[in-house]
């Protein structure tokens, strides 16, 4: 228990010490710290029970303790305090005096320094003003260049010197404004500079649009001047070449001892016109268009760092303009002016692009111009191919060719490839040749229509030489004949020969300036001439030959004409050779197809002669009026036949100028046709009866035909060749007139048969007709023994002939 009590007492003592230590710490903090005391007081109340009462007790005790210490301290220093008070009382009187003196001194000093103070204040004020003025001047000296530069920018903008204005703005922005950036007006300038730049961009872009519109309007004139310059160069070269050739020809004339003729006035006038044209002033693209806007705009956008945008815009607009330029008018093909305007615009467009390419760096590139050109070239070729196909006038096509050549030479001079244009010209050349062929077809038809198809009469030497100069006709026999005399050809021959030379010249006009070799030009001329021969002239001849009004005399003249035209082809070849200076012995030289052309025409004329001759024979034969039942012949040949023979004689006399084979063939054909026609008269199904008297009359007509054949109407037949045309009729008539049926039947099928040319079916038809005649004419023949025997013989022969005919049919 005691132990417990002791423990409790000990614990209480410890608790009391701890509490005293806490209060001691709190009082120390209160004494040493000013404020706040909340934290210290809160620790007292929070940590101890019944803290307020005990804290107040402790606090009262602490205060009493400090009061005792203060009292002790005052008691210790009391005597010193009393002594100090005594000293202060002694000094108080002197301090009053001193105060009065100081106050008086201060007043007098204040009165004396008042003027100095005023002057000092004035000096201070002036010094401040001087300092402010110096500062202001210094700052103004910094601001004046800025203001001057900004004013300069405004003046340059007003004067439209935008490139200089941008340079000034750049200098102002990078050099001057940073020195005075703190001022408000500089901030305003800084804000205005981007606006000014944007304004410059807008103005320069507007100028560029005006420039694009200007070159769009002037492209036609620019192209015209460029093509004119190229044409003048070509003209000048042509003049030099012509003058050189004429000088060479003059020297040759003098060397050969000939007096040179006076120079052709037309040639001189052409030279003068060409010289005048060459001397005319030609304006360039720079003379017609001011390119400064595009230069300015390019520099401006370059300075502004937006060059790529400018380049893209320019190229885009030029592509659009190229599309407009390449769009032709719908009626462009009607006149050469339409083509010329089209070419001028295109040339003007590319001349401008070439100038921009060389005058600027990178605005347009060679790749860009090549792209535009390739696009344009394809479009141009398609347009020309389409519109040229509408042209039917060779003169217009020739002018178009000349325009294309000048156009190609012009652009080639600016570095653009034009080979495809010359390839197109080869296509147009084919069309040109087609139009020439059509034109000359009309010319040939007019020549043939105006030709009288009779030999050309010549009254004197002058007329003779004139015709010889127009056509290479050489006939020694004709030269020896006295005047008046006749050329064997008609008027159409020299005219056709002249037209061939005109055609070759016309074809040559197109082939010139195509940058082709002499061999190629020679080949072109020969091929086009061959087309004129084989298609145009041949077609006109064939058409002429087939016309109804062309008679035998005209056909004979046509054959004679074609023979001489064929011979003249050699001179046409020489004519082409003289033009091209290409030897005809060259391996690849094309020959003229005159032989085949005129041979075909002659064959057609010969065939038409044979046809018309046979038709005329048919007309005469249709006049035949035989009395097939006559008992006795008239004793003379039929009138129609004699007229026919007289006609044939006069006709064959005209054939004397024809080649021998032609006349012989015509004569043989006529005789064969006459023989066939006469045979058809005998075998005509409408003729039911034929008497022996009729056969005898028919025989008289055949005899006249044989006499005609033996009279050699056309020279050149050997022996009785022409008489063989009537051999079928002769053997048939002999068979019936001699009544030699036994020989015919016995020798039938043998090569030595006397009646080899008599066909059993022909003999059967004719015999049956005679049989019918005998039945009707001899009513009482059955009462006469001879007539009965003859009738039986006829029936027997008919049976045998039918047997032969049936045998032939079975064998066939």
C-alpha cells in the first residue's frame, strides 16, 4: 500500500514538473514574442486539464515575481535618476536661450537664401528643359529617317514604283523601325507595312492581268510580224538564188555565141516587189507589247517570297489562252485569210512565250514551252487535217501550204520542232493532188468537148512552127509535104500536152519548200503525173469513147491521138528531169505509165470501133427484105447489102492512119459479124419456109461479100484470110445449091471434108424450112415421080441429120 502510495506520489510529482515546464515555456514565448499568441495559448488549453484556472494562477505568480524584480531595479538606480533630473533643470534655462538664438539665426538664414533658392529652382528647371530638349533631338534624329523612309514608300507607291517601294519597306522594317520600336507611330507603321505589301501584290496582279489581255489582243499582230519577217528572209534567199541562176544562164548564152534575151519584165517586177517587201520595217514583239508589267510582277512576287504562286498563276492563264488561240473559226477553211489569222495568233502566242523564256529566269521553262507546243501541235494538226479536207480549190490549198511552210519556218526559228507539220504537208499534198486531178479532169473534158476530132490543118510555116513548139511532133514525111498540110493529131493533143506541163508546174509548186531532196521531189512529180495519166486522162478518154455521139471517124482519131500522146510521154519525163535535175537512170526513178494508159484507151477505142461497126452492120442488115419463097433469084445482089459494102469501103479508107493490126482486126471483125448476121437471117425462127430461089438470091449477096473480102479493103491480109470469114456461109450454100448430101454425110467428121464448116443442126434447120416450102408450093408433087423421090430424099437426109445432131448431143 505504501509502495502504491509512493508510486502515486512520484507520478504526481512528475506530472507537476511536466506542467510547470509547459507553463514556463509558454511564459517564455509570451515574453519574447510579440504576436500572435494564439498558438502558445492553444497548446496550454489543449494539453492540460483545468488549464484556464491553473494558467491564470501561474500567470499571477509570474507577474508578482516580475514586479519584485522591477522594484529592486528602481531602488538600485534611484540616486542616479535624481542627479539626472537636477542636471536637466540646470540646462533648461540655457536651452531656452539657445532656442531663441537658433530661431533668429534660422530666420535670418531663410531670408538671405530665399533668392538663392528661387534662382536654384530656375536653374534646375532650365537644366531639366535642356535635358529634355537634348533627349527629344536625339530621339527625333532616330525617328526622322523612319519618317523619311515611310514618306518615300508612299511616294514610290504613288509613282507606281512598286519594286522600289518593296525594297524601301524591307529596309524600313529591318533597319530603321527596330531603333524606334517603342513609339506608337512606329507600331502603326509596322501594322501598315503588310497592308502596303498586299496592296502592291494586288496592283501588280492587276497589271499582269492587263498584260495578259494585251498580249491576247496583240498576238495576231505579233504573229503577223514574225511570219512576215520569216517570209522576207525566205524571199531574200529566193531572190539571191534567182539572180544567181539568171546570171549563170546569161553566161551560158554568151559562151555559146547566142545573144541573151531581154530579161523577162515579169521577173524584174517580181524582183522589185520582193525587194520592196523586204525593205519594209517589221515590228517585233517588244515594239508591240510592253513586257514591263510581267517583269515587275515577277520581281515583286520574288521579293515577297511568293514567286511560286505567281509562276503557277501565269502558266495557268497562258494555258487557258493557248486553248482559246487554238480554237479555230468554223468557216476558217473558206478563205486563206481565215488560216492566216489562225496561224498569226498561234505564232504570236509562242513568240511571246519565247521572249518570256529568254527575258526572265524561271517564269517559264523550256519544259513548259515544250509541253504547250506539243499540246498545240497535236491540236493544230487535227484542225488543219479537218479543215483542209473541206478545201476543193487547189489554189487555196497551195496558199495554205505556203502559209504552213512560213508558219513552220517561223516557229522553227524560235526553236520549236516542226517535223510533224511537214509530215502533215505530205498528207495535204495528196489532197492537193486530188483537187488538181479533179480540176484537170474538167479541163480535159472541156478540151475533148471543144475538139473536132480531125487532123490539124496547117496553112504556113508560122502555124507549123507554133504547133511544133507546143507539142514534140517529129515526122520527116510531114515536114517534106508542101503547105497546106495536116498534122495527124487533132487539136486536143497539143492542148493536153500543154496541160500536162501546167499540171507538173502546179504539182511542183506544192513540192517546193517542203525540205525534200531533189530525188523525192522528182518521185512526187512522177507519181502525181502518173495519177493524172492513169486516173484522170484515162477516165476522160474512157468517158469520151463511150459517148453516143462519137462515131467511127472520131474513134479512129482518138486512137491516133493516144498513139502520139504515148510517144510524148518520153518528153514529159525529160521535162520532169530538167526541172529536178535527177537522172532518169537512177535506180528508184518512177517511170510514167503512158504506155499502159494509152494502150488501155486504144483498146477501149478499138473495142468501141468494133462495137459501133457491128452496130452499123446490124442497122443495114435490119433493112434486108428477102422474099424467102421466091422461085427465081433477081439476078443481082440486094440493095441493102451493096450499101453496106460501100459503107465498109469508105470506113476502112479512114482506117489508113490506124496501126495495121487495128484496121485488120476491125475489118475481120466486121466481116465475121456480117457473116454471122447473114447466117442468123437464114436461121431466124420467124422464117418458116425458104425456097431454093431465095437461097440462090442469098448466094448472090454472099458472093458480093466474098468479092469485098477479096478486094483487100484493108491492106495486110495474107491470101484469102479475110474470105474465110464467110466460109461457113459458103459451104452451107454450096451444100444446098449442089444438093451434095451424099458427100456431106459420107465425109462428116473428117478433116478433109468438103463441108467441114457446116454444122448438122444448121443444115437440119435450113433443110426443114425447105421441106415445108416444098409441101405448100407443090400441092400435086405427090403425083410426080421426081418430086416424090426428092421429097423422100429430103426426109431421109433430115432423119440422118437428126441422128447426127442427137449423137452430138449425147456425146456432149
